[in-house]
C-alpha cells in the first residue's frame, strides 16, 4: 500500500518541492485498466497546488514531493493514498488504484 514513483524522464535532481510551495504540473490520470479519467494536458492548462496543504490526494503529496524540477514520473497510488472506499462518484470507482503521468514544470 502506498505510493510508487517511477521516473519517465529525470529532473534537475537538486530542486525539490518544499512545504507550502506551489507546484505547477501537467498530468494524466488513469485507472489501472488504462482508462483516462482526467488530463491537464488535454485542457492545455497546467494544474497548480500547494504542497503540504491537503489540496490534493495523499498520493500526490507524497509522490510529487519526491520529484525534482523538470522530472516526469509515473506515480501509482493505492486506494488509501487516493480516493479510498468512496471513490469519486461517476469518475473513479471505490477502492481504485490510480496511475498518474506527472511532470513537475515549475515551483513558486
């Protein structure tokens, strides 16, 4: 159970998000079967959130927190680190493991 981060392309290896800092990312969210449920890339608009402020699922807090600036990674989140037993009605089923393709574009 938890979060797994697999590098697709490396970042700078030096600049990591700090608590309270804004992370600007592009992402694609998929269910385990490969079905896409969300994508900032499709909207052509990066997503911004502050690390450590519970603005995103726990899996993102932990996974993106391990990424360095410019890195692109596959982040796999077990249900306890995603939407749990509730899911997100109409989008994410209960107890779903989620897979994200995330690129850390900028830190503010």
